[in-house]
C-alpha cells in the first residue's frame, strides 16, 4: 500500500488593475522536513511585530473585524445548503453577538462582503466554495488554505457536511490598484 502524504494548498487573493477580486496564487505549499516525521508548512507571514498580552487575557475590542493593526483568530462553521437549520437570527441579534459584522455585507448580494483585512484561513474539514467578483469560483477541500487580501467574496457549502475553518484576520490598510 502506498503511503501518500497530504499536500497542503495555499490560495491567495488580490486585485486586478481594474480593482476586481482575483486569485493571484494557487499552489501547493512546500514542506519543511524536520525529520522524525515532523514537518512545517509556512502558509503566510510578515515581519511586523504585533503586541501580545503576556498574562493570557484577550484584549477588549468592539467590532468583529479588526481595525488597522488589530487581529482576530477564530473558528467558523458553514453548514451545507442541504442542512435544515434553525430559524435565522434577526439583524439586531446578529449585531449584538458580533458587533459590526453585518456592515461589511452587501444587502443586494446576500453573503457578498468586503473587509479591510488580510484573512488567513485554513479549512479543517469539509469542503467550501469561495466566490469572487464576476462569479469566479474556487473549491477548497480539507487541508487547503487561502489568504484573502481585502477581496470581495462570499462562501458556499455545497457539500454534505459542515465546513469547519480557522481564520486569522489582520486589520489592514486598503490601497487602490492603478
């Protein structure tokens, strides 16, 4: 029996010269073999040093998405479209649970949203489809990662099981493409 190791895929979004959300890189991440079965995969990084608490407490913040220089780290679950769900929460309930979340979403295009963040997301289980501008879609599967650079997007779970993802959002400054 062949011992096939999992490859990890990194997808990076960016903007075209016209300012449209696009995929700028889609590649298998090179493994760093440390021996003894230990491997590292560098998904994304920067040399800017963030401040962090040494006492283990999380800083208080107001909005779900961070401001420039701030960050969030979270797990999120997207149920399959076929799954029967509880009644959706009202906009008021959502705002009280995740302040500022809905202000990034387009009312005329449900689910489509844009944030001033760099989002580093890893798909733990399931599969999910990322939709960008002009109906460009990309399917992600377990083990894939994506780096979203402030691009307009929405997510679809067309699979049979919930998609479980972990994301680090880093507040960033939006620049225009010329």
